[in-house]
């Protein structure tokens, strides 16, 4: 147009999105799908974090009685036998370490189960002035 202004049909259509936004939406959809496929596993792990985690270690002694390095016990049968007090080996020593519960995981679990707690700010003054650096509230 000689005098400027919008040309008919030019520019993005009303309600349309640019290419970067469309790509961002597509990537978010893929990420959401990956998370949904692993939802049960992720929930189990989050619940373990919220309750704290315990690890069973074993220290084995050689024939001379020298202790080896601690090894993490991952075998479910050995863990069951330890918990049942069914291990009679003299050359093995077991101990358990624990990690504290993750408070953020606990909060997130409650937020998901019961909804996020409503946060509010009391902005009533009951006749008193609010003291601030930069402005004064006039009632």
C-alpha cells in the first residue's frame, strides 16, 4: 500500500502461533507422554524419598580376619535373610545406613493427593499504617 498500513491477508492469522511456540508445545507433549508412561515407577520412587531410604551393606572378612570394603547388598534373598536374622556366617558383618526423608517429596505427595494448600496474605491494617520504604498507604 502506498500510504502504509496493513495489507489484506498479511501477517499471522488471528489465534495462530509462531513456529517456536508450536515446537515448544510439541516438545512439551512428548515430555508429558514420557512422564505418563513412567508414572507408576516415578510415584514409587517419590514415595520412597518421602519416607526415607535405608541401605544394607556387608563387610566380608578374609581368612586372616581382615575386613574388606563395604558392599551394598542388592540381592533380595540376602536382605530377607538378614531381616529374618537367618545369617550365621562369622566372616560377614552387616550394617544399615539411612537417609532422612525428603521434605519436598512429602510436600509434593500431599499437594498431588489433596490439592495445593491455599496461600493467603493478610493485607488488612485494622486502622494502622503500613510502614514501607518507598510509599505510604493512605486510608
